[in-house]
C-alpha cells in the first residue's frame, strides 16, 4: 500500500458518485423492512417471527446512526492524532539536533559518527511507525463499530433460521403422522407455511442488505470480508428455506388460502 492509498483509506472522504440506482438507499431498505414487519404481524400476530422482524427493524434504525458515524470523519480523534504526531515530530527533531550538536563537538573518529547516525535513523524509523499507527487509528475505531453492528445482524440471521427449523413440510403433507409428546405443534396449513417460510427468506435478504450498507460507507477489507461471510450465511439459510417452499409447491400446486383474510400484498 502506497501513501496515497493509505491516506485515501484512512483520512480522505470517499468520493461516492451520487445516483438513484448505483447504491443502496438506507431509507428504502428501512421502508421495505417496516412493511415486511407489518405483513408478518397481520398474518402471524402471535408468532415469534413477528418479534424478530421488529427486532431487525430496530437494528436497522440503530444501524442508520452507525452508518453516519462510519461515513463522517471523527474530527476529535483526528485532531488528537495530529497533535500527538506534531509532538512526536518536535521531540524527534529536538533529539536529532541535540545529537548533531554533541557529534560536532565530541566526534572521535568514524565509530562515534556511525553510532550517532544510527541513533538518528532509529528515531526517524520510530517516528514513521508512530505516524502510520496513529494515522490508522480512526479506521480501526470505525472497523470496531462496523464489526460490532455486523455481529448483531449475524446473530439475528441465526435466530431467523431457528424459527423455520421445525417448519417441516414433509410432516405437514404426510398422510399419517404420529406425533410424540415432545413434537412441536404444527397448526399451519400448507399455504400458511409457505407464507411463513417466504417471510423468513425475506428477512434474511434484508439482513444481508443492512450488512452491505457497511461497506458502502466504509472502505475496509476486514469489514468487507465480514459482510461477505454474513451474505454467504444468509444465502445458505435462504436456500434451505426455498427447498421447503419447493416441496410445498410441488405437493400442493393450488393451496387453499381460506384462512387468509386479505392475501393482497401479503
């Protein structure tokens, strides 16, 4: 990484071309998520999935504040870093000047001169390392904020998967099913189960979009890898859900939505 790349990543603002369709809109994602939460609440008001959707909406609203912190420079931290760097540079320059004065008055051959030059070079190397470390302090702080937010989204994706875990279409479609005392209740019709599984898939998709917003506002490879891992997780969980939906579609090509009072936009 050259100095220009380092400065762009850590200090310069991102030059994201403003457009209507070239980037994710947090407001539109939140509107879609709120609408999905309403749809789940209208069809399954007593379900745990409704609570999960509201929790994801709360995370999305909290994430909008996080995205603002990721996009904007942290000026107090920058001023602190600049002040520390200036202090270190002043100290190093003072030590080098004092060393040169000592060498000019007390140099006894090449041995003393080389020792003094080595000490000056070591001070300059220390200064360069300190500047590089302090210059990346803001990025590491933003990375910590982003990873903490992504951890919450990852945990919620697993919670969505737990809610669809016992929704087995094979048992519902079975002609004879003898439940045990520990078997979960399965009161849903095939149509209701299809809608429930589709809601789970939509929640996972919106979870991925909330995660993708982090790399839209923060150019960091560590955060990018975390987002890619979360998207792969959501995709894998969604694939399992759609396998169940396909089983229901093949077994019940014309489901009976009698229990659905208003199937429009559901």
